[in-house]
């Protein structure tokens, strides 16, 4: 078993070395790559109210993520960029059964490392960090709402396949963290004083998209 692992590791090193030394590369310095994507997200959430003695509540959240980004090649193996995302979460109130409206928006700075690539294949591995906002509105008679602002961080792998020199498809796999230190809950019906809580979410994003290289 150890010999098999060693051989696989050696093969990966040889493939990486060949890719870096290849003259025809799918990513190089001064390249500009624009990408569009549709993703599915699934997160585990924890919510801690600021009220004394409140218990930590755990739940799940998932839905669709629509993204657009641009990356610039600072070097043949390194690129930086920005990515904008719109989150449309799937929700259902287990008590009153309506479907609340839950949406989010994110803006991230991206850093990608392009160590594995050939003429038509590029597999950047990177990180992203930025700003995130969340809004949740019930669709019942109370019409309460929840809103929060915080940070987003992700570690991602985005394999890109090019059909020529400029157009291709990409796949996205990421581990994502959200942190909202002060989420505000308003009960619009009764007029109670807003409550605040600390909300975090961790999970995965998996998706597919298109990219255009210039």
C-alpha cells in the first residue's frame, strides 16, 4: 500500500513539473479570465442570541449561488481577482409552513495558484476573503425579518477546461465559512425591541460555469 501511494505521489509531481514547464499553457502572466457560474450550497449554521442564558441553535441552510468574477495573471503561476455572488437560499418554516425569503450577497478578493496546467487544462487552487450580507424575511402575518453583515472566507479548487484559446467550462468546489457577528432580528408585527445574535455557517459549494480568457 505504501509503494502504491509513493508511486501516485511521484506521478503527480511529474505531471505538475511537466505542466509548469510546458510552453503552451492555459494560464500565464497578463491573462484576464472572466468566469460565470451556478453553484449549489449546503451549510451547517449555529446561532447564539445575545440574550443572557440563550442556548446555541444549530440548523442547515442551502440553495443556489450565482457568481461572476474576473482574474488577472500577475505571474504564470499566480493570479488575483474579485468575485461577486448572489445567494438564493431554500427555506421553509417548520411551524407555520410558509416559504420565507432568504438571500445573500458576497464580494470576495481571490488569490489563485496555477501550478497544474497544460494547453487546455488549468486547475487553480486558491482562497477568497471578503464581505457578506444576509437578509431573511418571513412570509407570514408577523412579517419579521433578520439581517446581518459579516465576513466570508473560502478555500477552492476550480478546474478549467478550454475548447480553444479563449472559451471553456469550469467546475467549482469550495469549503466556505460565513461569520455574522451581529445579526439583527426585527418583529415588525408586535413592535418588540430587536434581538441580536451571532451567526456562523460552514459548508460546501459545488458548481459549474463558463470562462472567457483574453
